[in-house]
């Protein structure tokens, strides 16, 4: 995040990375880092977290990675109980269309 101003967002960096990957499964870590405004290393850690817990699958395609988001899985926080990853992705995608 930018160090010149303090800011906060409603979604975590994990959610931001997940949404980037859902929107474009072939994005490079560098591109995700630019979109989310975090370091490439932070994106790598987040992708590892998401993959370890089964939310993202990583397929190697030559020198690049292709990511698949498991949208049928539930979100993790008790406040979001019953909501699925697909609900979050659909909500964000719907707002982009309007």
C-alpha cells in the first residue's frame, strides 16, 4: 500500500488477490501486485495460502502459472457463514458491470 497516506479497505489483500485471479487466471504475480498495491512477495505468500487451503489451484503452463479458483468453497470467517467464494466474485463482478 502507498506509504504517503493511511487508508483501509473493506476487503483483505487475500480477497483482492483471489478476485484478481478469478477475473484473469493467467495474470502474473507482478501484475496482481500492481493491481492490489502490494509487493510481489506478498502476492506469492497469499497465493500459497490460498492454494494450501484449497481455494486456488495452480497449474504450470510452460514458464507461466494458470490459476483456478474453487468458487464452490465457503468463505472462512464466521460472519460470512454460508456464503461461498462464488457469491463474493459475483458481487464484485456485478458492480463492475454497472
